[in-house]
C-alpha cells in the first residue's frame, strides 16, 4: 500500500541561502535590542546576511563601515568584555599612500573600537592612538544605512508589501532615518556624532583628524532605535551609559550562587554561560525574563523561558520568579483559533515587529505549544519548593488552576487521558512540542504522523506538574486538590507505560498519532521522561543504556534521533543533531534514577565540545556526526548563539552529577560525583535568596568529599550515599 503523502508547512523554517563568513558574528544584547557585527565591528552591506542593529525584531541599522582615508583598517583582535556587555575591537591603519608613496606606514595608528547596548541605543567609542614619529592627518569616515526590514524577512520570508522609507533628516551632528510601517507605527534610526563631523549627509559622516605622536583622539557615535508607541530611548553620554550598565551587572551578580572549580577552562565555560544568560535576560515589568536566543528568537518564549529557569533554578531563582510572573500575566483567557489560544493555555511566543502587528506572521501573541502549560506548573512548584515564596504562589494560584483546567479540558479533547495537539490556526506551527520543525514526528517507516499527536515527554510534564502541584497544594492547605492531583498523576503514569512503552525499541515511543498508533522511533524525547519521573524504574535503566550507546551518543552528546532510524540526518534541525538543553534534561533524569556517572559522562562530552566553540559558548544545537580523533564538533549553520537554554545546560547537568536538591534552609547531595577534569568545586552563597552556605566539594577516586566552609543559621547540609 502506498504511503499517504502528508502536506507539511515549512513557512517558519529559517533559510540558509548563502554561506556565512568564516568567523562567527560578534553579538551584543540588552533588553529588546540586539546587534550582530563582523569582527571589525562593522555591518556589511555588500553581502546578504543577518548582521545589524535590531530592536523588537526590526533592523534599524543595516550598514555600518569604518574607513581611514577610504581604506578599511586592518584587524588585530576582538573580545567581549564586562560580562558580555562590551565589544572591544583592536584595529590598525593599513599602509596609506599619497601619490603612490606611503604617507602613513601600517601600524602607525591604533584604533580601539568599543560598542555597548543600553536601553534601546548602541553606544560606540573610537579611540585613535598615534604611535609614529611625525604628526599625521587622516580622514575618518563612518558610512551607514537602515533598511527597517523585519527579522522574518532576514530569516527568508518574502513580503508583497512593505512600509515606506521617508526622506532622511540631516543636521550638523545627527542623521535621522525615518520609516513609516504598514502597522501605522513610525520608526526612526537616530545617529548622533560627537564631535561634530567635518561633513555629514544621509549616509556618511567624515572627520579630519590631525594627531601628534603620542596623542589620542576620540569619536563617539550613538545609534538609538525609536518606535512610535514606545518610550523614547534616554540617550546618555558614553561614560554614563557604561557606568549604568556596570551598576546593573553588579546588582544581578550579588543575588546568585557563585561557582569556581580547579579547572580554569571549566571556569571560563561557566562564566560564559552566566554572562550569556545575563545578556539574554530582559527586565520586563513582571521581572527578569530570558529571551530565547540571538538572532532568531530574541523575544519571550514560554517553553524556552521555563526550561531555562528550571536549569538555572538552583543558581538563581529570581529568573524563575520573572518567568512565572510574565507567563501568568500573558496566559490565554479566551478562545482565539488564529492564535491557537484557549483559556488557561500558556504563551508560546510574543513579538512586537511590524509583521507581527499586521498579522503577516501569527506570533504577535501566539499559543501554539502543547508543553508550556504543564511546564508552567512544574516551574511554579519547583520555585516554591526552592524558595518558599508563598506570596507569589498565592498571587498566581488562579493561573495555576486555569493551567490545570486547560490540561484536562482542552489538552485532552478526546478524553483518552493523554494531552495532544493539533493546530487550529491556518498559519500556526504544525508541530507544537519542543521539536517544532515540520518533519520531527514520524513513524518507523518515515511517514509523518497525523494530528492530534500525543508526545511522550508531554505526558511526563503533565505527570510531573500534577505530582509537584499536589505537594504544594497540600502544604498550602488545598488537601482535596492535592489528593485529586496525586490520583490523576498515578493513573497517568500507569496508562503511560502500556500505551507508550515499546519493548522492541527498549524505550518509550516518540508519540501516539491521531489514530493512537505509536511512533516507534528511537528519539531523545524519552530522555525527558527520565527527567519528569514518569518512566518506570525498570524501563529507565534500559533507556539510559540505550541513550548512552553509540547509536545515540556521538561522543559530543546525545542525538535527537538515533543513527539508522528513518529521517536520521546529523545535519538536520531535530532529526539527528545535538541540543545541549536536551542532553541536560536527560542527564538530570539519569541522576534521578541513580545513574550519576552517566550524567558525568554527558557533562564531559559537552565540556569537551565547548572547547571547540567560539568564546566557549554552547550554541542552540550542533551537528550529530560521530566524534573523530583530533577534530571538534560540527557547527549547525543557522543555530542561535547564544541561546538561553543551551547557556543554562551546564548548570542543570552539574546539578545532576552532584545529586543536588535545594529546599528552604536545606541542601542535600545524593551520591555526588565530579568528572576527572574537576578536582574541586567551590559553591559560594548556595541557597540564596535567604539563608545560604558555602561548600567545597573535593573529588576522590570513587566519591566526593563535602566540606562546609560557611553556613547561615537554619541551614542544614546533608550528603546521602
């Protein structure tokens, strides 16, 4: 019988239509603004690309280039400093000729270029230092433009209509590039220079610099993003903006646990992860929220925010508080099929670009995710257990009840006991789990599954959410609800075993399709069932052995789909690639079932991979090719980097290795283990907010010694073998 052809919708696929430059873009982000530059600090105009200055998914600056006497400076080096908030670039002049003779030899002028984002503006300082023996006069030019295209256009979408670019406004030290959008919003790129240029027009500012030996000369350029309906950026002098940024960073650092190890490379890895999370986190009225990733997902995502906050909960619970506050405030309260919204459902993503406002994309406020709602319950209960913040729980209690109602009433429409999805929006996502590419759910013959689809990991999230909510409800005096949730969770766990377990595969099926047929594919999704605790103990041991075997484990981590499975492709987005957060949840799940050593192996794999990535930064995903001696992992060409749940992954895996559980005033370590490349680990201010302790963990051959260095009154530290 011929296979039935299922039509797939790939409109939200991120196109890769051109080769990227060899180097990774330099990335900055602050709140709703992010920027991507080449290694010179420029934004290229000659080649299509993703570089630019973006605000709320609109590119306000699409070209920026620095020249000296018409020539591009020579590159020396670059780095991101001040915990990812400052991009610093070292350049020098090339040989500059006049009438065919070298008038200024290369390396006479050092150009130190720094960039920083702060509250809707990009601040740039250019410092020219003269290291020659004679006075020099040079012409410095900055050329610029802003195209105001939507991020979804950068991703590859074609628009039949666009807004109107208006005539630039030019004054003696400033250029304004205006744009009138189809969403009736006026947007303006304001480019201000200090000192006043010698000449300025709609696309270029020129400066004549005369510098004596040993002197320095400064030029400042500030680009602010203005949008009708938003508060105008309050532009500061460069030094004042730098100081304000530093003060904000210092305040956030004092509120979290600090990790230090014996291995400087591990410290760089963890520091990069902390810095990436700080950069991606935006301060919303409801609190801090980790935007998912740069460039494609620099906005609020429900699932991504929840899992990032869960991974980082033991280090800094304030992130979880902010995520819960925002998702409660944006929870759906009515039916809206065009947004896949139903009462009680938790947000998938929210965007504020022109195409979102005009409904050219459905993601202005979109609810097409099946897992964010049960995960909202998991995060709420985990945060309460970690902090005892009863005030927040009382304030969002109606939201938690609404989420429970969605699970039972709308998530399980056919009443079979499993939560499934089928999109209602004609423009929404076809697949609505974390593997949301159009070809990610299929049968063992490669045929795509038909909706409604019940994913295995989603049933685990529901089980976990109800179990954890039951514990919190009981503590808050809601005993009847607690008993009901416990019973529902136990029933789900029993039914899950018979419906999803495949003895042939030695793991749970990826999903049940609309006909309740198993998708019997070896996928990483059941690793999340270990994390949630829905897996039966006997099944779990066999699953872990499979996940750590060569079909899944490339040597750099666990693949999303095992080798030799249908649709396996190590270069695909979801069908054979390696995702750090996916590995983190699997590792935490392995530790839950007493397999801390396997968690250590996964920590080792991802640490080894990080040594090959730029800035020690784990990207959103990378290719699943087998590890080869002397070679590093293979990059996925359009992966977000940084990505929030990838940045938080090392902390979740480390927590699994240590068997670490935190409650109010209690620290417990279950059979802690450290990898061979970490001799000792110091945890400072473990337990914040509130009472905390400092611990020193020392690795021995078959165990880890735990020394309490400091402990506030009321804190208990336990080690369970």
